[in-house]
């Protein structure tokens, strides 16, 4: 299946799930760290 625009982005997002890749894994190092810090501060994080 191929797509363009938003459909292509959605397809890549879902394919990433199958490969165990999260959207934050595609961020640069600084943004990845910022997002992880935000996640670590949540009540449900068990790291």
C-alpha cells in the first residue's frame, strides 16, 4: 500500500508500531530527552 500526505504519515506510524518504534524515537536527541523527561514525570511511568 502506498499513500501521500497524511495517509502516508499514518501508514508509517502504524508500520512503526509493528517494528516497536515510537514517534519519540524519530525525534532529535534534545527533543527525545525532553519528551522522556515529561513521560517520567507522569504518575503511570514505571521506569
